[in-house]
């Protein structure tokens, strides 16, 4: 069995349980076919010494090292870098117990983690691959900057055995930034098994639109969805809008919705929910809506398709690779008039979409089994 070491810039931890959850799901998918350990380091301003937590989760072992990084220090940046590297060294020594010598290192999110894997390759001869999720390379985001960052990233990407962006659009964006590698493979994010399981259907009198996000208006434009829902309620009131999630603009968005004087029962903010609860809400909805200004390959769309629900989304990032006329509609980012028209139309015809076909196609693309097997085959090629 191939032994795999996952390292990631983002990963669920005690400070944020949702941070990089999609990386954890990739590790779990791979663990169906490989022996997987995860090493993650996290800065923590509240501690004065290193703390290591070892978790056994399903089939994977997680080694999480928290390192001190108080901003009161005059040499804060140098202090943080030193502790960051020290945390990796402590965690790597723990990874090696029980004779676990990685056959391959799986990097998630550049650039620092890629540099760590590059050093391991130079010292130990262990190949590494890169999975990239970050939308910073996309023209709509354009936050991939800095000469040193670009220089190191190009080296790290070139020396990788393979690069696995989660969408075709991200692959093109990375290549446009001169991040060259002979082995690019697009690998989808994973959807939890609960989204492929039917939920108990609850009777309701209204058609239900659902939106799920981290409530960052700059990226997700939740306020745009709220405005469109208010305008739609002037035309018809046979629907309700369910919004799930929390984030930096959650309270601001709730307060903004209250100024719009919605008709009673139209809009509901539910806050954060577990995966099982989200699955139940999607299964008991009719349409999923996302109106982001920029995206990569959002998991919430994959989850909605796994539930067999049609999607209305802005046409940004890699969304058009999954949403088409058989399972939804696309609109121009920021175009509220078009979103209003498409939601109004979808409310009248969502039953015309083939729910079972949508589910089947989603399972082939986003299940743990299919994604885990695809990545494992890439490992085999890289190790050879």
C-alpha cells in the first residue's frame, strides 16, 4: 500500500473547524486506497510553547502542531518563520514513527507548503505532487503577486511530479502565470457521502431556494441574492429563501435584509449547520443559488448536484465545467436583473430537470471512491 504524507496550507483545526475542509476530504478519499498521514502546522497567538495534537480520524492519522507567534515581538516575522519551520520539523519526526516512510508527499495549496515538500525531496528523495484550490491565480481575483513568491512558486511547481488543480479554469490560470509542469491533471473536490443519501422529505407550502456560503460579500455577493429575492417577492410570494452559513459579513447581511422590509416568511438565515443538516436542507429545497463574483470550484455546487437539485450560478471560475442546461442555469456575475429572471423561470420549471440523472453524474465525478482512485493512479505514475 502506498504511504502518503499530506501537508496543507489550510486544514481544519481548533481555531477554525471548517478551514480547508475540502483538503481533509481529499485525504479521506485517498485513504480508501493508501496509507495516509496528515501534517499541518498552525500559528496560535494564545500559546507560549509548541503543542502537538494527534488525531485518528476514520482511516487517516492527523498530526497538528500549534506554534506560538505573538505579534508583540519586535522581530515578529522572523520569529514566526522560525517557529513555522520548527513546527514542521517536530511534526515530521512524529510522522516517521512506526516506520512510516512516505512514498510521496501530497502538497495542498501553495506556496509555503510546496517549499517544505521541495526541501523534503532534496533531502530524502521523496517525490511530491501539488493540489491547488486557491482562486488567487484567476484573472477575476488577481491576487497572485510578489516577485519572491512567484519565483519560488515556479520552482516548486516545475519540480513537482504532478500538479492537480481542482478545475480546468484554474489549470489555465496557473499556466498563464508561467507555472509550468508536464503533468497537469484536473481532480475534483469530494462530496460527503451524506449528500448522496436521500433525506426524509418534509411537506411545505412554498417553493424553496437555498444558498450556502461563508458570507463574504466581496466573493460570494450574498447581498446581491438578498436584493434579487426582495424584487422577486414583488412579483410572486410562493417561495422562500433559506441562507445557511456564517462569516465576516453574516451580521451585516442580516441587518441589510431587515432594511428591505421583506414580506413575512420569505427570507430565513439559519447560521452554521453540520454536513448532515446541510444535506437535509438541500434535499428539502428545489433550487440552489450561488451568485459569486469569483470562484474556483465551489463544493456547495457539487453537494447540490449530488442531491439532484438544479443550480443557478454566476458563470465564474470552474463552475461552467459542472453546471449546464441539463442541471441548471448560468448568469453573468453581478447581473441582478438576469439572476431575477432565471430564478423566476426556474421556480416554474425545476421539476423538469432529471434529478436521478443529476445525482448519477455527480456520483461519478465527486464521490470519495472516484476521486480517491483517480489520485491513487496519479501517485502510482509519479512513484514509477
